[in-house]
C-alpha cells in the first residue's frame, strides 16, 4: 500500500523567513556559476547542492545512522519521535493545541 504525501507547514520568525528569502533569491545566481544548466530548480528549501530532491527515506536513514553512533540513545528512537517530543514541550511551555497545530 502506497503512503500518501503530506505537507506540514512550519512557523518561523520574521528573521528566519528573511534569511530564507534572501538565500533563495540569491541561490540561482550562485548555483548557475557552479552547476550551469545541470542545476535542478525547485521550490524546495532542502535539496542537494545541485538542486536534486532528497529521496523520501533520506532523513529517516540518516537519522538511524546518527542514532547508532551514540550508545546513550535507544536504537528504537525514530525521527518522528522528535516531532512528538517537540509537541509535548510546546504544550508544557503553555502553547495551545491550536498554536501547535499551526
């Protein structure tokens, strides 16, 4: 059974948004010098240096490798667990469920 694609929006501060905007505005000029016509343009922020998208399991596999390097971390820990932990911390800090959801 195929997994459905989901898109999660993440809130950021104005300064972070400005930095990302400046980076993405200047990026085409920078990569054109290095990659020329072989650069893969997309609207994604996280890509390989040549603009190719990460494979769908790249983050999961990289996280597993990272976990294996630290003997103090459980090998059962999953990347998605970080999201759950973040939600718990935000709720504990007084954020409403609606704020966390956005």
